C-alpha cells in the first residue's frame, strides 16, 4: 500500500512540473555575445506546445536564433510561448516550424508582442513571423509599417492562409483579392501560399517583387498586366499548377529562379522577343534557372 502511495505521489509531482522544466534540457543553446544571456539554437524535445523558459543554466534567455531546422525530416512544434526576457528574435527563427499554429508573447516583454498568433514588435509596427499552419485570411493592422521576410520567409509555406487583408488606414500597404501590395499598388509584394484559382494583378502594378508568388502551388492562372516592367527573383517559383503564363513585352528584367520548379507541362509565353537569344540579351539566362517549362516567343 505504501509503495502505491509513493508511486502516486511521484506521478502527481511529475504532472505538476512546469512545462518549461520538462523541455529545458531539449533546447540547444549557446551564450550570447556578451556572455550574460542564452541564445536558443534549436529544439529537439517531444512536447509540441513549447514554452521557452525565461532562464536556462541560471542565465536569462535573450535570443531566439532558430527552433526547428528547415531541413529536419519532422517538425514537432505546434505552439510557442516567448518569455519576457527575450530581446532578439531572428526573422527566420520559425521557418522550420512547419506545424506551427500560433506564437504567444508574454505581455511583460518590452520588445515583442503577439496578436491572433502572429508575432510583432512591441508597438505592432513590424510584422515579424506568421505561423505556417494558420488558416483563412490574415489581417494586417493599420499600425504595421514593415513586414520582415516577405520575399520568402513570411507567408512562405503558409498553405492554410488563403488571403491577406490590410487595414485601409495602413500607410504603407494595401491588398486586393487576398494579395499584399504597396499602398499605391505599383508592386505586388506577396501572395499567401494557400491562394488558389485565377489571379488578375491590378493594371497599376509595374513590379512583381522577389518571391511574390513563391510556393503558391494552388494558383492555376496569373494575369500579368502590360505595364509590368520587372519580375523579381523566385517571383513565380513553385507555381506548379499554372498551365500558361504570359510575360508582357514591357518587362525589362527578370530575376534568377523566377520560374523555378516549373515543369514541361507548363508554358511561358514571352511577348516582345523573337527567340531565346533575344531574351538572353535583354534579361540574361538566369531567369530560366531550374525551369523546365515550354517557352514560346511571340516577338518580331
């Protein structure tokens, strides 16, 4: 009887141990440059709801460099809670967290905040990270003046996010049909990974930014207006469901990997250039890097 009571006490004690105490040993850490704090370099535990401890090795946790590596075969983390002690978070810290649904920040943290699972700086003027498995439409507040990693990090692999909506009072950004633009809608900045169907870019747009449609594998068609003059690197990388896209004659530059991962079942129609030599003379050859699409030239 006494043995059973002892075992029960041990089990109850284990259940009462704070979550951070159960996972602390599974963080890979180094000291910060000044030696007075801890930097998180990885997490290998099995607990999926991760509460980062305020201290490790009797030092305050100051920096988060990375939690899960992008190349790791399995992602575990579903939620992250950040303590008040953290003063620095790398913009790509959560890129490998492919199962992440929300980020929560201690309300006493003087540098960071969170809303609806999204990570911001304290004043909510900078959007830092969006969990990859959020679903539906993401709303960007009027206060946001900058978005980190829009060329590939933020909204990359966010296949559950079907649209981005910007508060109409925002001074730097706007949105249309679920896509993020600059305020004047002269640059297409980012489409979320879960956007689908046909997209018509506004006629005011003259630039398609780096990684603007990167990883949008559900898009079936994108209509690029005649006024577009530049297409950034990785702009349409991984858009493997588009059957045919037309590049207007006014385009003066296309970045490397612009159509990466396109297959021979897809077609790129190039306006204004008679052949490959003509496009290479204008754009160089790197725009076709990692692209196996059929290219049709319709210039004189």
